[in-house]
C-alpha cells in the first residue's frame, strides 16, 4: 500500500493537499508557535508526511495534529517533532542519534536529514517493517532500525550524541542515560501523576542535569515486543 502511496506522491508532487503551498502553511504555523531552527523547519518542509499515515488521512497530513497509524499508536504532531528535534540540535551538530519508538518513521525521516546517522527501535513488528520499507523507498540510507524494546537502549555498547524517546515513560530508563555520550542530550516525555512533560537530560563531566521543558501528550512507553 505504501508503494502505491509513494508512486502517487511522485505523480502528484506539488499539487493539492500535498503541495508546496500546503507544506509552507505548516512551516509558517510552526514558526508562529516558536520553532526557530531553520534546519529543522527545512527538514520538515522536505518530509512527505502524507506517506507516513493512512491514505484516507492524507488530506490532514500537513495539519498540526497527531494522527492514527494503527495498532493504537499515533504519528506525533509536527510541532512536537519540530520542538524535540530543535532541542536535540541546540548544542551543535550530531553524529549519532538513537530514537525509541520508530512508529511511522516520520520523526526518523526528519532526523535522518539533520544528523550523520540515526538508529531507531520499535516494539511493534508491523510498524517496524512498514517504516523500514518506506524509509528505504525515500532513500534515507543513514537509518538503522531494530525491532526491539527500547527500554534496553540500542542492543550494543554504543554511545549516542543524542537520544529521543517518542513515547511517555514513568521513569528515566538507566539503560538510555547510560548510552548517552559525554555532553549528550536525551529528550524524553516523562509522565508523573497523570501529567506528561518533555524533559531534557544532559550528560555532564560529573553526572546528569535535568530540565522540564513543556507539557507533552504521548502514547505510553510499554515493555516487551509484539510481532
Ligand atoms: N516517532 C513516531 C511516534 C510513534 S508513537 C512517529 O513519528 O510516528 C510512539 C511509538 O513508540 C509507537 O510506535 C510505540 O509502539 C513505540 N513504543 C512504545 N514503547 C516502546 C518501547 N519500549 N520500545 C520501542 N518502541 C516503543
């Protein structure tokens, strides 16, 4: 099905609901909401969000809303994708980034255009496989995907310049903070007493600093993998 969507995108590039003008409107809206990173805004402008959602929802692809992607999961709101990306990039260029929660692969695709290499894990096999196919079709070859539980981090001893978690966690998973390189940044939605907030964790010489950024709305980070 994504194949068909991709071919349609090729044919219809530049018209109607996925036109350059429709995308420009989204970029304007993100700027109005306080997104300032030009690189982030350009990556969002260049990413065909309509290919990451169900065809029936394509007309809503460039609205600033979260949308269903099946399996009770959602593609994040563009504002949220932009804000988290901008927070990761704030401290300078990034070589390696780990994402927990590939989902549709949209946030992965945005980051792939901005960093040297993006690694992403997803616990739902069907979402993992669909994202792998689409990111390959989009020729984003600096992406490595794994079907695994992100609570354990990336399954090697690798360290990352930045880690982004796109599902809400009730704790700060140790295996993720451990995989942060020195001066590395982790952006994660943390849920406490039913309230979620975006949290920025930075690894310093002596330990970690934590900063609450703003309220957030994410699906929960769960445990284990499903096919
Ligand atoms: N970044 C995604 C957001 C998808 S929603 C996008 O742009 O579309 C969050 C995703 O996190 C879901 O696909 C969910 O299955 C996944 N997830 C939740 N807990 C997880 C875990 N422990 N490990 C890996 N993925 C997880």
